[in-house]
C-alpha cells in the first residue's frame, strides 16, 4: 500500500486566449481558496517574463495577493529565478511577505532565467555571470535570513532573523547537488523536463548533508494533472497545454489557446513526439485513472510530497480538476 503524502499546487497564472492578466489573478486566487478548502499544503507561483500566456512575472506581488486572500495555506515561489535579481532584494521581498503572513511563506529558487535571452539581458545585464554566481547568491540569501551576526553590516530589513524556508528547484543534477550540499529541500520539475529525474534524485539523496533547516532529504516531485468526469473530457482540456508547448517551441508563445477536438491536425509527428516526451509525467483522465498513474510514480520514486500543475484554458474545468485530485486516496490533508 502506497503511503499517503502531502499534495500542493504550482500555478502559472495562465492567461487564456481573450482574457487579461487581471482575470488570471482573480482566477488564481479562486484556485488558491479551493486548494486551501480541500487540504492542499502549498500554493506556489512561478516567475516567467515576456510570455503572454503567463501573468506571474512579479512573483512576490502575486504571492502577496494570494496569501492575503487565504488564511492558512503556505504560499511561495516555484520559483524565483535568482540570476534575475540581487539576493538582498529577494531577501527584503520575502522578508516582507513573511512579516505580513508569518509561518506561511516559502522561497523556491531556480537558476534558469525563466525567459528568452533578450529578456534575460533586459532583466539583468550580466546574464552569464549572474548564473555562475548562483550558488554564492543562494548562500548570501541564507545569511540574510539568518540571525544577525556580531558586526554584520548588510542586513535585510525585513528579512533578518525570519528564517524563511528556502527550497532548491531544478531539472538537472546541478540543482540536486547544490540542494544536497546546502541541506535544502529539493523540488524537481518533471512536469516539463523529466530526462534527468532519476539521476538528480539519486544525487540528492546520496549526497545530502543535514543543515539547520533540514535534517534529512525532502524531495517534492512536480507533475501535470488534468482530471475530469471522463477520460475524453480530460484529454480534450489537456490539448490547451499541448498546443501552448508546441507554440513555445515554434517561437510563437501566446495566450493559452482553447482546447481542440482534433489535436492531430495541429502538430507534426516530430512535434507530437517532442511534446509526449517533455510531458511524460502528465496524468490525464478520470480520478481513478489519475490516481493509478500517480500511485505508480509514488511507488517508483517515493517522493515526500507531490506538487500538481495544470495549464487549463477553462477556469471551471481547472477548478474541477484540482478538486477531483484533492480527493484521491493518496494524499494527507493540511
């Protein structure tokens, strides 16, 4: 029998075709409130830039919006792309969030820019150097959140002494190695980049060193889930995600497209193979079908927590999918 584990949500604040970011923020808050009512543990938001279909670019601001409209669910970043920012600014932002919503804020960190090269340069001029400094910047953040040391002149106000939990995010062995070396919880992005999953998990668990934040490895797996009343409905709604993925690879990112009945007429055989590979950790179907798929993954990888994401055009279908998932006999309730 598979042991029950916590379940959380990663939200990209999708902007469906014909809607606005303002609509997305209202929809995300409604989803977060449903998540809280149904026992989800966390609600994380992801930093992306210059992408018409994703509205969570100002991630800390959206976190404040979500935390302010909920009461107890943990809210955080999945993640902040640290090379785009100075550690002090992030420490101040998340110190402010932790001060406003004590005990509810998570800071997930990633090394990728979360955008294209041109936009990366607009965000942070010295892109390559910033990425190379990532391990040092993570450690600087840890210091800024720690208790103030004698003689310490640089402080995050607020932030110092608040010990905001830091998570390492990744889709390669680099993030796994860093999380293990620093004794941090690790979240793997299997929902779009599954290739290094088993290797990264082995590195993380075998090389983990205990820290003041974490005494033993804690691994969270992120996967795509779309649950509906019928398998046909679930597959229909999932075509929005599939189209968006192809459009991104075609160099034409846009708002989240509506679902289509005939996805085969949309993509080429090569594009279909690419999408099926990248989205291999997607569980689409009825509640029972989704549960069977997730149970196999949990048996294989033994994650400590699952994080579900779903890029769904129809907001009502999106709410229903996460409601169905919350009732699966796999998860402990917060």
